[in-house]
C-alpha cells in the first residue's frame, strides 16, 4: 500500500512539474500583445473600443489577403504600381484615407464590389476587390474606422456587410471570365496542394462583423442592466470606516 501511495504521489509531482513547464513555455505562434494607450481612448466606451479593434483587425485581414492574392495573381499588381509591395501600400493608404478608386469610377460600397467582380473588369482586380470590400465594411460602420462616445453603430448595417462579404467570397470562387478562367486565383484544392488561406481570412472577417452586429444590439439593454446592477449591489459594497488607532476595519 505504501509503495502504491508513493508511486501515486510521485506521479502527481511529475504531472505538476510538467504543467508548470508547459505554462512557462512561450506560445509557438506568438503571444497576445495589446496596443499602447492613446489619448483618443479617453473618448471611447467599451463598445467604441471593441468596434475600433474589430475594424482594425478586419482591415488587416483584407490587406493580408491582398498580398496573398497578388502573389497568386502576379499579373494584377503591375496595373497599379511598379512592385507588389508598392501596390499593397498604395491600396492600403487609399482605403485608410477614404479616397475613391479611379478604375471603379464613382462606385462605392456594394456597387464598387459588384463592379470589381464583373467578368469584363480589366483593371487591377485584386486592388479593386480589396478596396471595395473595405469600403463596404467602413460604410456599414458609419464611414469611420475609429469610434468615440458620440458615434453610434447600426447593427443591421453591420449584419448586412457580413452577408455581403459572404456573397463576395462566393462570387469570387464561382464566377469565371468569358474564357472560363477564374476571376482571381484564391483558394486551391488539388491532389498536390490545398491552400484555403483566402477562405480562412474571409471567414474571420465575417465572424467579426457578425459579432459586432449582435453586440451592437446589446448596447442599450446592457446599459439598463448595468444601472440596475449598480442599484442592487451598491448597498453591499460600501466600505466600512477604518479605526485610526488600530488600522483595522471597525465593526461599529
């Protein structure tokens, strides 16, 4: 019995040491890092901050997709710049500065997205698709990428943007040009290789949009609940006076 007990204790010690070792080992795919504090955050509620972070991550996903699409479709970026890196940066700045994209004319939002996915479109389709997708999302968020307490979020508009992203992804993967070739090489499913990075990034974007749409409907309900919680819990979290002599909380 003693030997069994000793073995069991030793096994527990080994397991505990293993768990401690695992917990101290750095994550193989990087660690979560928050942003540095900025003065503008003083004007943000929790909802504003969440909407800002979701928008930043969605735009980052689109810019990452742009680079992937340029690599798979090297004939597109020369229509915009002298190098792939320059094309990515040019489109990124155009999106962030809320400028128009000349090859799309006056089209913005879903009209721009529709035009970018027309089989007859002959300009840089990667740039047009990324620009139009970003413009669709930003438009759904009131035309802004940074939100403060004076800004509101339209949950239905954000929900519609998520559905538009789903449709755009489906059109890009199913529609072809007049010669039968795909509009752009995106996903790759074959016997030799499977590359679904485009689908994964689009899914992340759609999921974030859906989360923000649902979260947006919670704003006023949570405000009422928070107010009620304050009324109920308030009397129970009052601090008692501290005895100046003993330095301990007085029960009197």
